């Protein structure tokens, strides 16, 4: 299957992408991973991306598109893939369509993880990270530490990252609504969008997604 995963920040795309890719035996292709791989390998596209990042600028669409095209051309993606974070706007969505047409392929589904904006703010603004290890993450409501402000794993101080502040979350949502949300209508016109609720336990959302995708395949 060839799937695009969309949804607002805080919808759990990264978590669901990993489970879905494993269940469907297809590679999970995430934009962040593409950037890191190309930069660490010193590819031409990676060098270009790094120049923009160092200057505090957004990486241009053509660079991101080039990275995605290279990754989708690798052997493990021949039978399908799950795209996470790409396309992020209409220009990238149209470029993806063109890539797939050129290789005589097509998307099977665009899985839209739906979650209310108030829930997104609650999920992200409630996160608390450990100063000793950023992988140790807690939540003021959903995953409380045993001692307030103290990491259960290593005893480090828990704090709210600047990226997780409510103001930052709302700005990220504004960008999502203006840039990424329009691709949902773009794909709806092609009959590709499958919308599911992203509320509930991770396993329940995964089961919901697999059921929806099975319907597409069936």
C-alpha cells in the first residue's frame, strides 16, 4: 500500500505511523528522518537543507521533494510506503502525484487522524521532558510522574520545552490549518481520504486505522 498520513500536531502521527508501517510491512518515511539522513550522509540535498536550517530558514519545497523522491525510489519502498510529514502543502502534494504518475504508481489512501484543537493543546502543552534525557517524557494528566517535577527513570528535573508551550502549539496549529489542511480537500477530490478519530488508547487508534485501511484494500 502507498499511504499518506495527515493530522494536526499532537494527533499521534509518528506513533501510529510506526505501528501501521510494521503491520503493513512497508517503510515509514518521515520528513524529519529524511532531513537527518541526508544531512548526516552529506548528500547534495542534505547540504542544501543544512544551509537553510543554519540560516534559520525553511527548507524549500524542491529540496524536500527531492529527498522524498530519492527515498521512495529505494528497493524497500517498491511495494509501498507510509509517508509521514510529506506532503505538507499543496505544492508537495502535486509533486507527489507527478512522481507517482511517472513511475506508474498511485496512492491507495490518505489517512486523516482527526482530533479536536482543544485536545491537541492539552496533549502537547501538558508534556514534561527530562533535562537529563529528552527521551523521558511525562504528561501532567495522561502520564504523571510519581513525584511532581521529577523524572521516574533517572530523577532528573522535568520541564516544559519551549516547543510545547501553549502559544507555540497554537502557532503550529495555525500553520497546519493554512498550509497542510488544504491537502485533505485536494485528496478528498480524488476519493482517497479516510478519516478516523485519533482519540483513545494508542492500540485502539491503530486498530481503527487498520480496519479503515483494510476497507480501502478490500
